């Protein structure tokens, strides 16, 4: 069996393509109510398998999707981070998202993985724009977004976001006038 495709690395983490062998760890993470609170609720093993198959198909279709986040020191799968296609008011966007197993919260892994993924998307994949959709109340993800793009400014044109999310737009640092926008809706 071939080794999973490595996407990028940090000093502590490896971001790689998911494989079928990741199902049990991913299903355990998705079945934790606290982890699943901001990602649409608890998922069954079958729902997780369906999502895993979607991501693996997107590797073939787009060349990227959500990636497994693995501790380099142990090989343990601790979360997921990467891109998913989103439709916002009929406009196609690439969303950078992250979710981590509760046992691995508070170690800076989400910030480390999201930062590495964002850099990979801009520098290797050639993206000029990413968004991140964060549900209101998900303060940990807001803090991650603040850390990976520290210049926060209010977005004046709010029509592209729905009332269900805090919307972050992460333009490439190489694009003139690049800014991070954060808008909270109630």
C-alpha cells in the first residue's frame, strides 16, 4: 500500500491526504458532541465514511480538500484542516476550515495547521483568496483566525455572508491591499 500524500509539514505536524485507514480516528472525533457542536452536530460512522470518501474524491477532482493533521512525533491523527468548496449567495468560494479532537485542544495545533495550510494554498496552489466560515460562539476558531491573519478590519460589504457565520476572508499576502476581514452577525 502506498504512503499517504504529504501536503505540508510544520515542526510538530504533518498535513496529508486522508486514507480509508483514518476512518476510526475521524469517526471518534466526529462523534464527540463537544467537537461536533460547531460543525453541524454529531456524525455517525457512516456519515463520517461518506464525508471521508467525498474528501478523497476531491483530491482527484481538485487536487486538494480537507487534510488529515497528524502529530509527527507519534503518527496520531489529531484533526483535520484544509479546503472545501462553498457556495455563498451563488458565488463559489474556497473555505479554509479546521477541526481537532478534544484531547488535542489547547496545544496550538489548529493555529499551526491552519497557518501551514493557508501558506500552502497561496504559495503552492496559487489561490488568491480564501474564506473561513465560523459559527457565532465558536470563539476558539475565531482566535485561530485572528492568529493566522492578525490585521483585523471590519468588512463594509456584508451582503456575501449569512447570519449563521462569522465570516473571515483571507486574501493572499502577495495581493496588493490584502486584508483580513472579520464580521460578526447576530
